[in-house]
């Protein structure tokens, strides 16, 4: 289960990405994209994120995970194709020299923070 | 307020890995990350590989990854090469070696005296594939008793590796396993991967594995 380590990496990425004047406890949502090839289970990632967020300085943050399908390109005939089964063979020419265009890697894509005005107004409804 | 970002979550991990790689390059170390399921024969492979390389005049060292215990390190002690144990238990019991752990282990090695550094990753076909450690090559060991379906169940591992060592070939007559189907499934996940059938126990196929290592070390890193 590498979700715990990845959740810790997400926390560090958020901390490194927050503007200096934005307190980490104002973070409400953290958005990530996870490639299907990475074998990360979104529910597990959210579960461990919630388990450690209090200690990691993001007590009010929820994690939103978007899974990205795998898309490939054949290096022989340049045909681009998506895959559902883990078979990296070009459906057009049968070649096995295939590069993955997307669907691999974990990206932090955005953060939502509570704005100061909302705090001052006592508006705590972020649903 | 929305803050749009595009940032690789593993940025810090990859940075540590690049630092490791810079150290390998500086000292002429060829680092090989060996991955597999538990029990597929990684340690036995090293028990055969290291003497074969020593015979040819190469010096070796091992970073031995385990969640807990020093059992594998103890098995390698008689080989007389530096072995650094890297346990992940103090770091939360991670099921893979991280680049920071490898970096910590490197401090215990005299890299200028090492030709081949073997990083025996934690037995697991899922997580280790995800994390770059700074290695020159990635190797997956798949043993026959694990069955034909494993490459299709753990495609990232087979996509990430340059070579698959098909281990425990000596068991083939005793198993209902279709070796050609295993090879075909490996190639479905990665058409470029080299497949080397072998038995670390009997020594069958070790020579072609050593030849592969020497070619890889002498070629573009």
C-alpha cells in the first residue's frame, strides 16, 4: 500500500505550493490527478489523507482524486489509442514499442482555500 | 479562492533520486534496482550474481531493503561485500524503498570502490515500481510458481523494467505452467523488455544475466 507515502507527498506538495500569506488551515480542498497505471486506489488515498491531515497542518482539507485513463502512442506507426486491459500492443500495426502519453503519474492540480472575507463574515458553510 | 497548480506530487522524491544518480555517475557506480514479489528469488540471485562479478574483477555492494528484519543481509554476509540494511519500519513500514532511504544508505558506502550497486527492493510487485531511486536499470524477477497472469495483473512493474528474469526454471517440469504464455504476457505489457529464463538456485542462465549486466554497464547509462 503506497497510498500513505503518496498522501504524505501530497501534503508536502501543498505546503510547497501555498502562497506565503495563506495559512495551511484555510485549505478546504486539494485536487490531484492519478494515472490509472499507478495502481493507486482513490478511496484508500482519501482514507489515509484524512487520517494524517490533522498532523500534517491541513486539518480542514478534503482530497479530491481524479483518475486519468491510459492513452498510448505506437512508436512504429504513431497510432494513438486508449487501453482498458493492460495490453500495450498497437491495435493498428501490432507493434509492441508503445509510449504512454498519459495515465501515469500523480499531479497536484489545484487547491481551494477559504478566503479571508468569508472568515470575517463568519461564513463557514463550504459545502 | 482557487489556486490552480500543476505539480508532480513525487517531485521531492524524484529530486532525492536525481541526487543519488549524480553520486552514482560521479563515482562510476552502476546501480541496479531489483524488484519482485516476496520469495521469487532476489536474494538467491544476488548470492549467485555477486561471486560471478567478483570473479570477473568487479566490486559489488548491496542495499538490502526490507520492512523489518536483517535476514536477507545475513544471507549475503558470507559474500564479503558491503551490505547496508534499509528497513522501512521506522518510516511507517512502507512497502517500497524510497529515494530518501537509499540516500541515507549511501552514506555508509565507499562509492569510489564500487562497480555494481544492487538495490534489493522490498518484495512487492505494486509499490516499488512507482518510485525512482536514481538507479541505472530496473530489473524484475518473476518466478514460475507465481503463474502466467502476473504481468497482466501488475503491468506498471513490467513496463518500468528493462529486463525480466524468469526465475526458478528448474521447477518447470513440476508445475502446470506455460512458460511461453508467461513470456507472451510479459511482452504484452512491454514489447521492449528483455526476458532471461534462469534458475538462481542451479545457476542455469546466470551467464546470460551477467552478460546483460556487463552490456548495460558498458552501454549508454
